[in-house]
C-alpha cells in the first residue's frame, strides 16, 4: 500500500504537508507588493512563491522526494 501525503491547515496563512516523517510548511508572509508564500523544510527557507498553488506543488515535491 502506498502512502499518501497528509495536508493540514494550521490557519488561513499556514499549511503543512507530511509524508513518511517529512514535513514541509507553507507560510504566507506579508511584505507589501512582495507578499507571498514561503516554503520551509524544517527551519530552512526553500523558496518564496507568489501563488499558493505554486507553493503547494513545491511542498508536495519536497515531501514526496525519495518516498
């Protein structure tokens, strides 16, 4: 049986995906015209994305890498 990633909504500005012990967080960060979604693996910033769907795709790829 294959494992499926689990998405959680912490609040309106914070989501997370987990799979096989790996957790990736998406945090909306407001900073004027540069506001957007930051993707974190642990405490490490991986990338900033303008759109939520772009950030979700990246988070899913990171969580499933090597699974």
